[in-house]
C-alpha cells in the first residue's frame, strides 16, 4: 500500500492540506449517508461540493444491456452474430459458483457484508488519491456496476467522457447512485448485472461471452483456473489479455488464486494445483456480421430482409440498432447441408477470380423457405481475391446487383399461359430457322402493341414443325415466337410477376422478346417462380426467416408463409410433364448428364452473345436455379465465349452445358435428403386442350373473321387468295373448314376472295391413238387372223323438248367451304 505520509514537496504545502480537508469532509458526508446538510464547513469549495451532492439524482435508471443478436439455421445452430458489444446476458444462477467467488474475492471481498460504500476501502483510496499523485481504487462492486451502467447508457461522446472523467463530481455522483441501488436491489441482482456489464477484453463483454470466447464453454461450466483468469481480467482487460499477454495473464490469474486461498474460499492445495497448470485457452473468434459466416450471402439476405421490416422499428436506423443491441434470436430457413452442397458446386465450377460469376439458389415449393444461397465470389472487400459485397443471388433491392437476363427460362411462362388458355399440347407450329414478325401483331394487356418494328428471332437448336412438348424440350425460339402470338403477352407477363419475377416496367418488358428472357432477374426469383410449378400452381414468396425472438425467448415477430394459387393444378401438372422432358432422353438436361434419381423437370436458358447461361430445375419438393454470367475487366457484363471459367475454356456457352453442371452436382447431393415424391400425371383433357367448332366466316371481312376466331382461341396462321363470286377481300372459306372440331390455339388459314367466280378448268383432251408399228414379213406364209367384229353404235336419243342446247356444268364451290 502506498505511504500515507505527506509529500516533502515544499512548493505545494497548501494544496496538500486543502486536499486533506476535502477528503475529511467527504468522508464525513459519506458517513452521514450523503443526506446531512453541510454545517460550518470551511472554504467555498467545500460548501459548493456539499450543495452539489444534495442536487444529484437519488435513483439510477438501469436500461437493458446491449446484447448480441444471433442468426441461427433451421436446426438452431448459429450462422452469424450482429452486435455493437459482444455480450450475452445470463442470470446469476447460470454463472458457476466458483466464478462468483473469484470475482468477489479479487474485487470486493466484503461485498455481501458492507452497504453501498466500503468505508475502509473508500477512505483509504480517498486519502491516498488526494495526498499523492497515485490513483488507487477503492470502489465496491456496486460502485463499479454504477460506473459501467452510466458508461453503457452514454449515447454521445460527451456523455461517455463525463462517465469516465476523473473528477470529484463524477465520483460523488456514482456514490449517491450506489446508495440508491443498494436500497432498490439485492446483492445478487447487483452482482449479476456487474458480471454481465464487465469488459473481459478481446471484444468480450459480460461473463457469458467471455467464457465462450476464451474457453469455448458457458459461464455455468467454468472451472477454478478459468474463473480465476476471467476474474483477473476485469482490472486491466487489455494489459492482462491472455491472447496477447499470456505471461501477465497467468501471473494475474495466480494473484486471484492466492487471494481466494487467503480468504479460505479454496484451500492452499487447490490454489497450488491450479497455479501449476497452463491457461487452458480454447479461443473461439466471434465474428460480427456476415463476413466469415458459413452462409455469408444468405446472412446478408436475412439482414436486409429484417432491416426492411417495420415490425422491428419505425426507421431503418431503429431496426439496425435493435439488431446490434437487442439480443435477438433470428430463426432462419437455411439448411446447412444444402448450403454446403451449393457452395461446393458453385465454387468448383466458377473460381473466385474468374471473369464470370456463378450463383445458385434453392427454394422449397409450397412454403417459399430458402434453403441455400451461394455465389462464386466470396464476401469481402479485397477485389484482387475476387471478393465482393454485392449479393448477385437475390433481387437488387436486397443485394445491390441489378440482375441478369434469364434467356429461354422465360419460355415456361408462355408455355403455362398457353396450356391455361386451352391450347392442346399436341398443337403443331411450323418453326423455320428465322421469322420476321411485325411487333404490332403481338397483343399486350391493352391491345396490339404500337410499333412499326419487325422482330426477327432465329433458332440455334433446330427448325421444323414442333408441338408444345418437342418445342419446349428443344427450346426452339421461333416456335415460341409464334406460340406467343397465340397467347398474347399479357398473361405470360402477369403470370411471371405473380410467380415472383420483379416486373414493373411493362412498356419495356412486355415485348415480343419476353419469351426469350430479356428481363433482368436473379437466381432466387427464378427458383421461386419454378417452385410454383412444383407446388402445382401455388406461389409462395421466398422467405429466409420464420420468426424473431427476444432475449428471454418471447416471439417478437413471425414470418408466416405467403402463398397464393396462380395456376390451376391441372395446368401446373401439364407444365411439369412438358418440362420433365428436358430431363429425359432427347432433352438438354439429360444430354448434359444432370438428371436425378428423383423425378425432376427443368428449363435451360442462354442469352444473346452468351452473356449469361441458366439452368432452372426442380423436383416435387425443391426448386433450384443455377446461373453463370460473364464479366469483363471493367466489371461490365460480357460474353462467356472464349473465357476460362472454373479452369476450363468455354468455346460456346450454353445453359445445359455450363450452368447445368452447377445445378446437377448440387442437386445430386441434396436429393438424398428429399422425401421421395412424384409429379402428378397430367389430366388428359388438359393435354388435349379445349376443343372448339370452326365457325363459318364466309362473307366476313378479314378483320372481322380474325376477331371472331381470336375469341375462340384460334390463330390465323396465313391467308390465301381464291376465286370466288363473293366480294373481293371478303372471306370465301377457311382451312379447316366450317364445322370442323379443332383445338384451341390451332392454326387457321383464311381464304380471301379475289372477286372472280370459280371457273373449272376445261377437261383434258383425249389422247390420240398411237400408230401400230410395222410388222416384219414372215418367211413362211401364215394363216390370217380372224377379224374382230366391231360393236354396233348406240342409237342417239331424240332431244328433249324445251331446247336443243345442253345445260352448262354447275360451277364448283371454292375449296374449303
């Protein structure tokens, strides 16, 4: 203990005496409970101090302590933490008794005996601190708790400085609060709050976080040498930090053990045995935020989802503060096994520093639960390592990336609209290598599009005549360009939006090229959309969180399933039957080797110039969307062709050949955890489509005939000019002819009259008899053949009365009537 003798510095004898007087007065005030008036106190400074004491508040408001928020997977295992202070509050009953004994022994061994103020320690500290340049502690655990509380509740830098300032006013304020706290709360409550408030170094606040961090255990399971080490840290967390100063930490731990033995809390033998052992550290770094998480971009998706939810606060700043300080538990839908499979597959096929981005999302049909999100670029700020903070797997509003064109995966929306409109799956459409279709031929939600442009899509996967099965399986562009003429643009566009694709610009998105996927989207939205087919027409919005709980386990808010039926079951079953062909012999998925043991369906997609390739597929109980997009050196989207991706040169990128293996490698692992289910067989009536009777449109104008046929779901494929006595330009007939039974969406050819009555062609002339060839004369005379008698001519009947001219032939009706 420092000497209490007066200083020999003769230059300041008056100052020393003044401080002694003040210390004596303060001690008197403390002895009187800080409530007695100051009487006959010499000196203005002492009088002012006494008056200030009377004006201090008598009660301390103790706000809830800031705690870290945990984000857990669907099985309750932590995947990330958010905090401004790494703290987990625990009741005193969940702190090992030896830990309580150790902290009391070294910090305030008479804690359970004295009141708010330990007069012995306080007087000693006051006299020493006011008669020398040394600073000596004398605070009780209650006083320390008050100081830590004021510091923890300081909202501004000024309040923080005031909470730590070395002034008489601060000390007296803490003393006054300590007295009030002791009157309001039990000793156990005070010790509990102190243990949860104290800083134990290396970012660990509170005893539970410290136990987890240094020893990978809980506060309730701490052993003697662990408790002694942690108790010793409180005095100087940085100086005794065992991760940086193990020797000093060990010495300080032994001081605590000796003190516990001196106070007979433990025996000398226990102390010596513990001192002989090492520190026994098992340090577990506690990461703050999503970087380094087992699912960093899923974690980021969760965080953004919560920060947009007003149930967690009025403003985004309020919600962020709650996440950092509220001690919440966020229960998510993540399946760690599926996440590992997704990450492994993506990173094996696309390397972090490739000039490409790979991504994969998995969603459960019928619930919208997001099971996994993975991308090839790790989360971080080091661009040379390929790191990024952009989340390419989710919508722009949740991740920052603006998305990618989805290619032919959008054909599924046109297919579904066609089936819903009753177009038979057997409907055949001629699909030449290229077509030129005026944009004005396409109908939007408000009628025909207003444009003079001509759309000229071409094929890269074959040409010919296809039905809905083969045209989809081979992903024939001109087939779908013509199918879209039948369905119109409105229903496919609205259906895609209902299924989760973010569409908000019909002027630029509801265009003929919609079926070829010219709209920017993301893997999560595509997985969500295709999950609708797997769920037999029920769309469920993607959701990464199921509920959020407070620190005491109460449910703060829930995130139930948000599902709506957007397609009839029978229509979805038929779509599944068509898309299953992609995974069967003759389909691109089968040819790429990415089919599964379980039933699966899929659609491929490749954009113009191969800037992005897709494979979106699903089983009856899991949908997944895989994507690879090319990036140039400046970060702009570029063709994948000619790039080395995943260690292999891509000469001509395709959805099945490049994105397909990402999907296949992940799903072939994941399928072992999926229940065995099959798709429902399509309804034969839906396969056959809606049957209509071809109306008689003869005599109508071409425009009126088209209108009448369109109402029946029939499509005018072409027109031909025919001879007819009907007015020129009107419809003379049709193919198929009036009265025929045909499927909705079938092609019809209108026969347009040229105004000239039909004249049958003249009969062909009778062939002239061929002359007989000369016969050679025989060497010997032969008998003449017998002449063949000629038949007698039939008599000509007399003319009928009434005229002598034959009647002309009746004109034949034009074909197709």
